[in-house]
């Protein structure tokens, strides 16, 4: 695909400085770009590359002051990083949209419906009584169980498993290896020391505009639904247990584990390797630092916590500063004890 600089600027609602008719056909880092590439500059640390890059065009801030001559055309926008991210999204969508038709062998069950302009890859399986919208892309070896619903413009990548009764909204992306709707971890201890399986008869509901990373698992509810609200983004290798509810526009980073019936609010940030115990609530706009262990509810909106057990971020930093000094403090205490003893 090839575009003029002006066409890119129109798409991003930006303005052009330089050759509007220059052609670009690929995206690249500013320090690695060659002729025909479109790059971007968002971090001031990389500004030096602006004056040496071989890119045909660079997306920059509309507030950037140019200090030297530049060979590349400039596309000025309010937020270069966001604009470049949008371009990457358009590019990815164009590649996915190019996939159409039905590859064989694949299977679709009785009474299942699938919309217009869809793609079904080889060895994909769609169960009975499914309802799948328009422009859906289902890549090879994906499994979609009975009674599953999938909204328009959603992409199911290779090897995804959607268990029966799962509901997926529109404009969602589920990456390879994700398992949605597997049994929650429910076992009842018995007097003889064994465990009896508690049937998990609920489902998983993913609302619109959700992204689920590779090899992430979301368990079905014991009863009712495990729910991920609109716009939330889940990283790779995340475990979300039964009856969890995650609010809108929340982000959850890799290797996080969220225990059963925990409720996480809207616009929260959960960093990598966080553990959240079950049956607690996390207020809206909470930020949880990496490797934190959250053992009690967070009630105040906008709280930032860190540590294990997690508590106020600034207090945690002060505590860590003291912790690092403990060996020195111990030596001073031992010296003081010796002086007092003598």
C-alpha cells in the first residue's frame, strides 16, 4: 500500500510542511527509516534523528521548533504518538480486512448464523446456535463453542478457544491462545480430605472494543457472568477468575492474576505481576504498581498503591527507603548496645 504525505495528513487531521506529494509505503522507527518510510517523533530524546533520518515523512508535534534543515516532509499533529498509533491500527486493520472467504476444511454447526464479509480460516470450528456479526475474522484452528455470540468487526486469532455461551462484543480482538469461558477454580473440600468439583454454569461477557492478549484465560462464572466492560485492554498471560468484574477502559498488564469475585473499577491501571485476592473491590481510577499483592478493597477513587501487601504508593517508597537501611541501622543498634553495656 502506498500513500502520499498529504493523504496521511488528511487521515490524521494534520498539516504538511515539505513535499505533500512524497510517497510512503511503510512505517519505521525514525532512527532506522529509509526512503519511502513514515516515522514519528514523540520523545525529545530522539529529536537528533529528525535531522539525519532517511524517512520520506515524519509525524511531529505541531509545537516542535525546527533547529536545522530537514530532508523529510513533516506532518504536524497535536499528539504524534497517538497519531502514529492510529496509523498502526489502520495498517493492521487493512491487513486483517484483506482476509475474506472460507478456507477448507472448517466447520459451522446447525442453526449458526454468520454475517457478511467474514473470514473463516482452515480448521476453524463454530458450534451450534452461534450468532456472529459482519466483518468478523476467525483465523485457523480457532474453536467457538455452542451458543456463542460475536459482534461486528471482531477478530479471533488462531488457536483461540471460546467456550459455550461466551458473549463477545463488537470491535474486539482476541489474540492467539486465549481461552475464554473455561471452568472457574471451584472445589469444595470434603471430610475425607478430597475435593468435590463445583459445577461452573455461568459464562463470560466481553463488551465492545476489548482486547485480550495471547494466552490469557478468563474463567466462566459459577453462576451469572464474568464481565469485562467496554474498552478494557488485557495483556498476554493474564488470569481472570470466575465472577470477576472489570470496569470500562481499564488496562491489565501481563502475568497479573485476579481471584474470584473481585470487582475492579473503571479507568484503572494494573501493572505486571499483580495479584488481587477474591471478593474485594477496587475503586475507579486506581493504579496498582508492578508485583503488588492486593489483599483488601481500595475505596477511594484515584488511589495509587504499591507493594505486597499493597498500600499507599508514597508511603511504600518511604518504607522501602528505610528497609534498604536496615543493615546499617542494625549495626548502629548493636554498637549502641555495646556502649550501654560497658
